[in-house]
């Protein structure tokens, strides 16, 4: 008789897991109605976005925060404000959402991908220096899944080569590196408030920085070239319109007020799950690092080792887990292998742009990223960590069952 549910055995879990996301109540409804009735729907007439910016800057321990349409725009604006333009190279990890690297292309720059650390899935600082050329302007450090990247390593190499550091903190609200909230460790941080994010307004984003001039450049880029005390038709710089609406500005403080309590629950459940998974031969949680003083757990990422599961690929393991009633994602594919970057390399070669082998994306080999994508990385969303502790027990139970019956896989 088959034991595994994928082969007709009994499921470990029959009811749904985690909690419905987003979480909201009458407070959001009242705040939205207030904005509606005020007639002040845009941030140029209302005060909600400006108020949230102050609160979010404080949350990030940064001097300035500027809200805008989304995290993708936050990256583009931060890159432009950092002086990245046509032909400039920006070092990025390939294990991230497309916007980290496509934002570089959108401002005319060239992403140069460097590999990740296998145990954290974040950019490997040791790989950065060999990728630097005379065209390198900046590094984007992504805090993947909300776990801070090695900011000591990134900042050291950036200082040595006089490069700007932009943190892609789109998944990392409230995470901290050596007790410093992410986003304010480098020159600037980009955040997303898109629907799935731990602080969310459907769509939305923010740039945070401690540098007043950088903030002013971002302000103009977001506000069609205006300056803070300028006239309505006074356009001093080139900019676009990336402004957030007051509806988003009204919801965000309420979402943020729930964050601490939700975050404690995520941390408790993640710690419990870490300890349960550590006992299963063939599964490992991400590496511990005492410098990570807070992980935002936008994703709970763990590593699958197929050699301990009868050599079966990750895809088969995930199917088996899903059959047990526990959905999980296999995560990203390496960004440099995506159609967009393959086409970009071809185009750059056609126009005779010499960028060296680093931008012949078809030839780039990044084994740790490839291995994470193809073989190891498995994810649960943050809302899974908001369920009861027993949900974690069921996750571990299902994985253990698959491991113990892996000859059936
Ligand atoms: C790592 C990372 N960077 C950038 C973004 C882009 O944010 P948005 O979807 O708000 O444009 C996201 C959002 O999914 C992300 O996860």
C-alpha cells in the first residue's frame, strides 16, 4: 500500500494552511472613506502620503523616505539618483525578482550578474570585486525573502571602489543587519508595498536614504522635476510622475501598525520550523548569521538535497508535498537566463556595445544560482508563517514522511 499521498496514500493535511492575506478591518475602510470624502485623493493636495513617509523613515531609522508608485519605480529612481545612466554597469545578484535587474536596463545601465552564497541565497560579496570594471557605478544588494544580505562584505568592497550601494529591500520591511534596519545601511533602499508584501497597499513603494541631496534628486524624479518648495509649474530637473495616491498613503500606516505583532508570529513559527526541518536528513534551513538581527520572513526559504531523497528532483518533491496538502514554490529561475536578458545581450552585440564576457548573458555561468533554482530552493509565503504553530508541525510531518518513503517518490 502506498504511503505517499501522491501515490494514493493518506494526506498529512486536509484543511488549508496559513491565513488569508491581506489582513484588514474597519480601520482601513474608515481611512479610505475619509480620503474619498475629503476629495483630496492625490498627495499634492492631501497629507496622508507625507505623514506615512515620516513614519516609514523612522521605521527604517533613515532620515528620509519618499513614497512612489511601486518597488520597481523605487529601484529606477534610486539608480537615477545614484547617477547610473547609459552604459554604466551595476552589479546585481541573479537570484531575485526581475525588477532588480530590469530597473538597471530601464535607466540605460547594464546589469552584471554575480553569484550568490549557497547558504543564504543572497549576493556573495567575494564575487563582487572580480566583476568590477571602470564602468561599474553601483551594487544592488537584495535581501532575498527578507533575510539581509552580507552588508559588511558589500559595503567594504563598495567603499574600496567608490561605488554606490542600493539595497533592494522590497521583501525586507523591518529586517535588520547588526541592528540597523535594512534600506538605511547603504546609500539608499528601495521598498515595495505590492499586495503580497508584509506591509501592503495593493501597489506602492518607497525610497529611503540618509543623504539629503539624494532625497532631493529622488523627489524631483518622482514629481516631474519639481523641487519641494517650488511652484506648481516650476520644473528644475528631468523627472516623471511616480507619485503615490492618498488612498495608499491612508492604508499604509494601518498596515504598518499591525506589523510588529505579525512579525513576532512569523519569527516564532520560523524558529520552530527551522528546528523541525534541521532534524530531517536532506533538508536544511538557510545558514544562521548572528549579524542578521532581524529577518523579515517575506519568504520562508529552505534547501532540498535530492541525494537524500532517492535522487528525485525538486519538482517531484514539491508535487509530493502539494499532494500531502502543503503547497510550496520552487522559486525563481536565474535572471540572466530569462528571455529578456538573452535578447538584451544579442541586441548589445548587434549595436557593437563592448561589455566583455560579463554581459554575454548566454555565456554567463553562475553555479550557485543555478543550483538554488534547479535543485535546492523551496519557499513558503510569509502568510504561511502567520498560521498556528501546529501548521509548522504539519509541514515538518509531511516532509519527514516524504523523506522516510522516498523510495516511493
Ligand atoms: C526583490 C524585489 N525587487 C523588486 C520588486 C518590485 O516591486 P513592485 O512589485 O512593487 O514593483 C519586488 C516585488 O515583487 C521584489 O520582490
